[in-house]
C-alpha cells in the first residue's frame, strides 16, 4: 500500500501514524530505537506490506500489469490502490480528504526534526504538491506515475500505467474494494496485538 492507505490504517493514534509513515526509511532492527507506539507503527507498516504482497486479490491486480512492468507491478498497484481509496474516501471516513490531509501534514511538520533524513526531504514535496488529495483524480495519479518513472530514469515505464488504469479501471477498483475490507480487519487485529507487546 502507498502513503494514504498506511496513514488511514493508523486510525486516530498519532504515534502509530508517524511510525507507519516513516517505516520505509527505518531499516532492519533500527525500529527498536523508537518509543513504543512509534515502534508499533513501524512494525504495523511492515505487517501491512507483507499481508498485501501475499494476498491473492493483489496478485490478481499485479498480473494485469506484469507483462508490461515486470517487478514494478507492485509499486504501481500500491499507487493505484491509493487512488481508489482517495476517490472513494467518503466511504471510509467522515472527515473530508482535504481536511484529513491538512491534519496529517500539520502533525508531520510538528515532528519533522525527529523524522529520518530521507523523510525530512520527502515531506515538503508531499505537502507542496498535496499528494494525499492529488491521488483522488486520474490527473493526480498520472503526475505521480510520471514522477516515479523519472526516479527510475525511464526504465520502469511507469508513466504508461495511466493507460492500464483506464483499461482495467472497474476490475482494479473492485480488487481494491474487496481487498481493503480484509486489510482493515487485519490491521485492527494487528494494531491491538502490537500495542499489547
């Protein structure tokens, strides 16, 4: 899953949200250096990624893209799933997406000095271009995919994935909706467990 899903699955716990957000920049056992709830957020992020990568519905989504993108198929699906979450946000939250995003940005800015250097560099771009809200439109997703393609120096061809989104839109949206229901249930249980340790 991509940024929006990880943040959303952190629910109302600000420390779990911070841990979930920074997790990709915290390698190996370095999570042990963080306070309990942030540590739980980092571990929750890893559990979400493992559950997602192994899930048959996600694998079905990836197969639609695999021939064209090979090992980048998972990265693309993560981004496209965030699109469906953002687009259908009102089904998942009573807080409007733009308000939710602003609250997240304010929280993360308030602790930016404590975040890993890689995240400190990424956060200003995330806020400036309002990634979390941009995911809701196909135009916003297209910009994200172009940016990801530039990061791979054009090797991934991820900029073309907007075409695949349009071709498989209904199928991918159904994949996401079905999968995300299971992921929410998994995450609730896993969060309770991690906080009890």
